């Protein structure tokens, strides 16, 4: 199996991306499980699991360790996946967008929410790169997954724009945390689906 993965870089990328999606989803869910009562998926941002924003930052264990470790591991796997997807396809826009996604995710783990200077930049890089990566991946996939990737990436980017420019409209409906989840979870679904797609295909 390992020999096959090394000989087929698109499959190596696929298995890395697939398990990234699994780790992200289960890691976030597990961190939420251990968070004290009062945590709201509507009002709390996902990053609050690692640490809330200053000036009165709250760090809750073991949720913080679980969430930050999840982001570090996921970011590392996506960075590795970028190398293999470049070997497989040689499409720079796909490679670079996935590489930036991995860097952003790793940065979220290194600089939790209580780091007011860097965390917002890492989170923004993660969200923007995730949406662009999903849309860009349509150039190396075939229908019907190609259209699913565009739809999921488009959803991430649209809700990101809504959060920035129409917060007064969208936040009262979904909340800060709910809006962020409409940005993040389509990307997580794309990561998992893209990984499954690449793993299942014999030829890139």
C-alpha cells in the first residue's frame, strides 16, 4: 500500500486531505464536548475552543490543547499534501492555494485566539485559501465532483464576504459563530471530499 501511495502522488495527497477533514471535524467536536456549559455554536467562534479574544481571554483545558493540536496536525498534513499534489498535477494555483491553506491552519494552532496580533491573520488566510483551493481544485477534477468543489468553495467565500461587509445583516440571523461555521464547514467538507476523490481515482 505504501509503495502504491509513493508511486501515485495524487493518492498520497488524497489520503492526507481525507484524514485532514476527519481530524478537523472530530477534533472540533471533541473540543466542544469538553468545553464548559454555555459554549454556543451560534455565538462562539470555533477558535474560542483554543482561546477567546483578549483582553479577557479564556483558555479552557483540555479543549484548548485538543483544538490547537488539531489545527497543528491538520495544517502539517495539508502542507505535505500540497507537495504531493504539485507532483501529481503541476498546477501552481492549486499547489499554492493548498499550501497557503496548510500554513494558515498551522498558524491558527500556533497562535490561538488570545494572540490578537497574528491569530486573525492566520484565520483569515485559512478561510480565503480554503475557498480558493476548493474552486481551484475544479481544474484537476472531473464532473460531478468538480461542481461540488466550486459550490463548496463558493459558499466559503460568499459567507466570508457576508461576514466582512454585511455583518449587521447576517450576524443577527446566524450569530458570529454560526456565520463562521458557514465559512469553515463547507471547506472541511471539500477537504474530505477532495481527498476521497483523489484516493479513488487511478489516474490524475
